[in-house]
C-alpha cells in the first residue's frame, strides 16, 4: 500500500527503533520520506531488564508520540528475533534475554491502548538499508550491500529495496557477521572488542610511540599479522574505539594499524559475496563509520586484494534517520496481510 485511496495526504507512519541502550519513537511523513523532527522521542532502555520493564519502556516512548498517525507501526528490532510472529529469540545473547519466547508484538499492542492495529517488525540492519535505499546513499542501486559498524557488524543485502536472507548469493541469513576471516569468526577481528584487543596486542608488543607514524620500524618490531585473543579487550583502562581513532588521526602507528587490519579483513571476507550478489555499491553506516578516513581505504584495499569486482564503498547519508525511514516504508508496504 503506497498511496492514499482518498487522494488526501497519507497519515504519518509511527515507528520504533529498538536498540540495546535506547529506544527511539517518531512519526515519518511517507510522501516526503522524512522523519518529523518535532515528534522524535529517544529514551534509555535496559536490555538486561525483565520483559515487562522492557515492554513498558518501549510503550512509554511510543505513547509519547502525538496522535493522528496511521494504525500500522514499523518496528526496527535487533536479532535474533522472529520478525514474522513478533517473538523474541534472544537466548544466550546477553541482551533482551527476558524477551526470549515472549510475544513482543502482542505485549506492545496491549500497552498501546488501541493506537496500534498492527506492528510490522524488521531487522534493524534491514531497516537501515531500506532507509538508505529510499532516500540515502543506496538510492538508485538495484543490488546493494549495507553494513552498520558498531559493537559488531550488521548487514543487509538489498535487491530492489527488499532484504535477501537466503540463497546462494548471500551469507547465511544474509548476515556478514557469520563469516570467517583468517580462520576465525569475523567479529573476532571486526568489532569493538576485536579492534580493542588488536590495539592492546600492538601496544603490548612495544611497537608504538605516540605520534610517530614509523613507530614499528623505529621500535625494531613488525606489526602483528593477526589480532591476539581478547583477554585485554574489556580492560577499562584501554581506550575505546573513538579514542583509538583519534590516536590514529594523530599518527600513532598501533592505532592506525588496528583500524587498517580490521577493515582490510572485512573487505577480504566481504569480497566473494559482493561478487556473487552482483552488488553495485557497499554502503557503510553505524557509529564506527564516523572514522571514514581510516575505514574507507582499508576496506577498499581488502575488497581489491581478495580479487573482488570493483564496487564503490560509500558512506551512509541518513545514518541516524535511516532505520526510522526504513521501518516506516516497511510498515507502509506491508499491506493488509496478516
């Protein structure tokens, strides 16, 4: 359903973007593909809370939206989740475990007091991708791979704006994080913990002098060719990714090498799948994508060195809004199917 049968402007679409620490609610103007700024509500969310506490917090954000919207909601939700039935599958994930086996859709509809006729769930990475396809960097690309880089790697393979989750041209379930690189799970290398662990190993090798781009040579050591185990990754004294990026920008060799290694590895893991999928672009979003000057050259080099076809790697244009826009379009196009 893409237009108003009466010819009048379509009602705003209510959307939710549920994350591990926050929930965002908003209304989206579907005709303009625009989030209505005055309606955005962002509140903290505890992913380790009991199910009723989580659902109450999400519903409170939803109920703070002004009335006068459509009855069908778009909901971007992290996995593992049964998006068709609205039931959580978070066993052993360390987040939202209280929602495992819970009918999240029914729980939210009951709390929304008649303001939700239907909730249309989709994966948060798919929501980001659909939003970028509709009005961002993926627009005009029939086949595109979208990645979100944060604590880990989220991914979506879009064909004409629809996520592809199965078949020989995508990784299992369309999830890049299930791939391996250098004989290890990808997220051992390309993740917050992986990048911090590699940085810790480089620092521990005595290979760095702050501000010296040639520190490895000056120290008489070679850059480690693979990250160490993650024993130091949770050390509170270790800098987080943003600080490591800042140090790389100041010329610290270990910081620069940690980024180069991680995103070269991502390119190598991704290259066979961009080929098989015949992608015409790779779109990068997420918090880590702010370090574009570090990510782009390494990722591009990794794609090329793995023998993959030349595919442009582009920054997302609507990083913050894309999941909300994608959720709105998903709900609007869901039609009246049960």
